[in-house]
C-alpha cells in the first residue's frame, strides 16, 4: 500500500459581506469541511472586509478569511469540491504552503480574536428582549425647562 504524503496548505476564502454580521457561520463552515476531510487546522484568521476589484455574484465587498492547515494530498480534491459547492463561499484559493515555515503559520493564528469578534457580533445582532407585561414603558422625557406650553 502506498503511503500518501501530508502537506501544509494555505487557503484564502472569500465570503459575501453578509457573513460579516454572522462571522461564526463562515468560520464554522471552514472548520467543518476541513475536519471532515481529516485536516489539521494550524491557524485561521480574519484577513478583512474589503472592496472587490469587480462585482462577483452582485457583491461589491467581501470578507476574506485566511487559513493554514495540514492534510494528506489525496483529500485536497474533496476539500476543494466541498468549498466550490458551498453557497456561502464566493471564491476560494488553496495553495501549497512550502514557502512558509511552521513557525510563520502558527504566528498567523488569529482564531481567538475571530471567536471573540464572532461572539460580539452575535450578541449585537440578537433581538432585544421585549419588556415584561405589566411593566410600564419608559416614561416620556420631561419637557426642557425653557419650553413653551
């Protein structure tokens, strides 16, 4: 039986700007596809929300997420196919990361910041809880002292 080599890869994913509001869904998609195909995620970070050079699928801005991972070479086709079929990913680019050392890839880690930002965005987008029945609504503001009656 032939042994399949494992290589390090660098991937750039382009998501529509709408994913910026729900960052967790984009990150979870990347993690799910990679882990289902036996990849080990080395680092993942948000590269930024940037304007596109030209509209892609009627999108003028996009969210870029950079990911470094290690996977056997025979699984790469399945990973590319999964991202191409995903409706959430506009574009993706997978490259072999021979030009980077493991230390450089690990130093690019931004997953903690990404998780914090995703949680903050989820909290800010959560619907406000309505006031309990029987409690008075906020009292109208008092008229300014010099206001005419």
